[in-house]
C-alpha cells in the first residue's frame, strides 16, 4: 500500500485543497566526508551505478540522487538523469526533493524523544489530542505502528492520514509549531543547510520569523534547486506534473531535502545524538499485535528480516512527482538513501502485492553488491524485477487513447461543482484554447482528456471524470478512482 495523504478518494480531494530542543545535542555536524575506497569498493560502486541507471531508464525516472553511508561516513554519492527535463538541469547530490513519507522517521524520532524525556507515554489515548478520536481505544503507539484502524493494535494498515495526527501531539507537548521543532532539532544542529521545512515556508517571513531571518533567506534560495516533478503515463510518456500541496507539512510528509543532508541525519541517528541506543532499538523493533503476531512496522520505521539480516527502512511516495527509499542495515553500519522526481523509485515495489523493501529493484541490487557480495540476493532481485515489470504492465494497461471534442462541447462542462464529501471542496472546470482542465491539485490545474462525449480522464493520476446530464444539461460530475466514486453537484 502506498504512502500518504491520499488513502481515500475523499481525502485525495480534501488534502489537495490541503519544545523539543535536543538536550545535549551539540552544534557540531556529523562527519560525512567520503571514506577511502578500496578497489573492491570502486568495483561495487561502478556496478551499482550501472544497474541504477539501467533501472532508472526502464522506469522512465527523469532524475534521481543517491548516497551510501558506511561506518558513519559517505562511501559514495551520485546524481542520475535530470532534475529538470525541460531545462536539461542534471540531477546531483545537491538536488532538492520532496522526501514524502521519509518525514515520518523525523516525526517518530521527536515522539520518542518526548517519551525518553518523560513528557509523553506511548499508551496515551489520541482523544487527548484530537476530537476525531471519539474514545480512548486508539493510543499514540497505534499511530506510530500503523495499527490504529479496526481493533487498535490488532492489524497493520498503513495510513499517512492517521499518522499525521502525531503533528498535534508534538506541537502540544513542545508548545511550538512542528516546523520550528524540526528546524531546532534536526536542520540547524546537523547543518542540514540544503533542506527546507516545507515548500511554503519562505512565503510568509512574519509567520515563520521564529525560524530566523537567515534560515528563511536560505530556504528561499534552496527552493530554486528543487527538482521538477514528473509521472509516467502509459508506455513511456513522461509528463510534468504539479508539485504536492505547498502547505502539506506535517508528521506524515512535507520535508524537502537532499541525499547529502539525509546522510548527515543518518550519521546522527547512528551516533545516538537524538535517542539513547535502547530507545532507538525500541523504535526499530517490530510491533506485536494484540494476538501476539509480529507486524511489519515498528514505531515509525519498517522492520524486515532478509537472509538473516535485519533491515530498517522507510519509503516515500507522493503518488506522482516524488518518491524515496531509505534503507539501513544496522548490523553492518550500512545505509542507502535514494530520492527521485518521479513516483517510480518506490511505487514499483508495491506492484507485486508486497510492501517490503525487498520488492524494490534498487534496494535489492544494493543488498547484493554491498552486503552479500553476490553470494545471496537472487530471490530478492528476481522478485523485485518481477514487480518492476508488472508495474510497467499496469501503467500500459491504464493508458487510454483520447479523442478530440470541439470547443462548443467542452464549454458545456465549464463551471463549478461542489463535492458531497468533503462538502466544502468546490471543483472548477475550465477551458483554455480548446483544452479542458480540472483544478487538481488546488491552486493548480490538470488537463482532462476525452474518451467519449461525457467521459474524461487524467494522465497525471488514475482518475476518471464523468459529466452527468439531466434534461439535456450537465448537472453534476462523478470522479472515479480505484473503485470509489465521489459526486459533485454543479453550482453554475
């Protein structure tokens, strides 16, 4: 199941409308200088680079960046392809990306800090922090472990929407906005100078003055290096898409970063600069269900075992435009971070029906070359490459062939439509130069392509829009995605 804020069609439209100082944490930045590489390292890196670029080409990912950290130092880092296809700006280790749900690991660390400091109990009910929880059955630990749905604590079901309620927990306990806590705990102390706490943070200097004038100026400058977002449609059509909602910063997603800054974060984690070793281990321990089953997630991190090796990891996926993977092998002091300006980096691993990192072709190649030295990993690579092929097949199957409709026909659909759920969301359909557009995401527009006189589709998301007529006049539209239908009544 994919990340994020778009777990249901209703939340899809709604979202698109969308003090913890680290005690004892010095201002010294982690040592992320490159280690001296052996000839064997260089051979592994060369093979990894070749394989990464091959998979990038197959998945039609415009640009991506990667870093490998070993023994708390940078072993290798590289950029592939283009951060901006139109301007032919190459991707590099300094390219800025939305890291999507990798943000969850930062939020989890903040929550565990509060626990360690005695300011928070994981068994506290979420009803203390949000009126959306009507009783005390859902606890903080259930959100961290993605076990809050159904009978709390019984089964794992990933939900970025529910995880985002942890924003209120952190803000209430610290008395500060989450962005400020993130800056004071991670970005400033670790000199993550290329990172930005939200796409919109530089829009209002007065609102975010607590972050510091120099920081705000730097954030504005950093945003000029933000990669452009893309998606793959059909059999190879790479489409430029809109950025994620600018104000979508919370515990679930929203941080912007580079692989080099993420390397600093990774080193600091392993140096236990945020959490004591035993607290970190608790977060990295698989959650056990009420009935005693070992679940795939710990407290803010995924926990896997492959070939007898423990893997700690997380993915990021905005649905379109940006994705990420972050894989740690604690027993070998080895980590991989990869960021991309397409959903394909992490999205393909879900095509096989498995959420595990061993269904990701990039992660499997990394494990084979840098962990198992070609002696193991065949099953991982076979399964992940099967997932990649299936993902491409699904993309091809979803593709539709558009037909041309005249401006007069398109004009009959132009107007505003109010959704039944959420009721405050009004969709606007507009026409420009014989092309029809729908305002998704909010403050942006996506083109609607006709497949009949009344049915349209988006290339940027698997969404179909049907205009319904009554008495010869369009009275509503229906938005259909993944078997769900939302209806919107025409206002004018």
